């Protein structure tokens, strides 16, 4: 735990809570409670980012999808295009 905290501080965070969003910690992890495997994975990720100079995580949090958006992601592209055309839209492939 001390090694993980030291690496987080080296990455610019003050504690586990501060690193929760950028690192993707759960609420439990933000409280400093990790399984051995979780801690090892985060330590490895932070060490790898130090060695290659990249950021350890994506800074932007993942957007939350609405129920409709989640449903539409499961619909095949052809079916979505057909429905849009039926409604009068012009559809073309990217």
C-alpha cells in the first residue's frame, strides 16, 4: 500500500481519494482498501507510465449512457440505418 501511495503522490495525487476519478478507483479503493491483485495491477500501471512518460490513465471520465443509448448500441447498423431512412433521413456509411 505504501508503494502504491508513493507512486500516486509521484503522479501528482495527494491520496487515494484524490486519485479516484483519474485512476478509476472504486469507492472501496478510494478508501485505501485493495486486494493484493488490484494493488499490484495499479502499481504496475503507474510504473509503466513513469518509464515511458505517458499519463497512467485517461483524464476524462467515461460518459454515462441513458437506457435508450444502451439499447441502441445493441441494434445492428443496418437496422438503425433502415429505421432512419423510413423516417425520412438520408443515411450514408462513414
